[in-house]
């Protein structure tokens, strides 16, 4: 970890920040923050971490909702994050379907490459928090630090992990507490 570079936390959206749905989050009304997630983002922000969100949003590519609706969902999310005292520098998203074979859809690391360029940070200074194997795989592919939360798909994902290989926390709040304590040198 290079302290002269920004310390970046990249968050998956569905299942980490908000409740997930097997039918996709298709409207601002369907976007509901998970308990404690907004405060966790505020805690990370206040500790000096740069925050980004990397999210697959193939519902647009599948025609389930429009890019304008996605913007409305993200506006609602950002407003709630900001109201809680957090700040997100950028949302990186992939609109492609799995069949498109793009470079940006996780588990491929294209969104993380975009983030590293924007934040001007090395992957050694990036932590990726997700609830699915594809989040962890994208982080591992570039040498970023993968962190799993048990919310969303996290409990099922945890079942397939080797013990102790990846840090696992109950939710984004617990992960944020650990990252802040580590940065402060109290861990």
C-alpha cells in the first residue's frame, strides 16, 4: 500500500449498499438501502477513503429498464448517501448482458481499470467490497484487495470460499469498521 496514493474503496451496489432482487432493481422505488450501509459509506468517507461504485446493470441491456431510469435510481442512492454524510466520487457501471462478452462486466475487471485511472491509484491501494464471486474475481484479477460481505448473495458466496483466504464481514458496516481501524493503525 502506497500512502501517497489515494486509498480507494470500490463497492458493488446490489446486495452491498441496497437490497438485491433476482428480478433486478428496476425503479427508484425498488432501491432500498440496507440497514447501516449509508452510515458505513459516511464512515469510510470521513476516514479519508475515496469511494466508487462498480455495478453490473444488465437490466438496461436486457430492456428491463432504460438508462434514464438507471440514472434516476442512482440519483436517489446518491442523495441518500450524501444525506448520511457520505460521498461517492463516481459510479462505474456495465450495461451489457452476459452474452455480450464485454471487458467491463464483472467478473472481468474493466470497471476497476476505469476506477484506477480516475482515482490515479494503484490496485494495491484499492479494496473491492462485494457480495458475489464475480466481485471477488474482478478484484483478484487486478491485484486489488477483495472483501466479501454476507448481505445479498454473500452467505452463498462464502460457502464456496476457502477459509481465511478473503476477509468476510457480516455487512458493509462491519467491513467499514475494519477498514477504518486498519487505516488508523488500531488493527
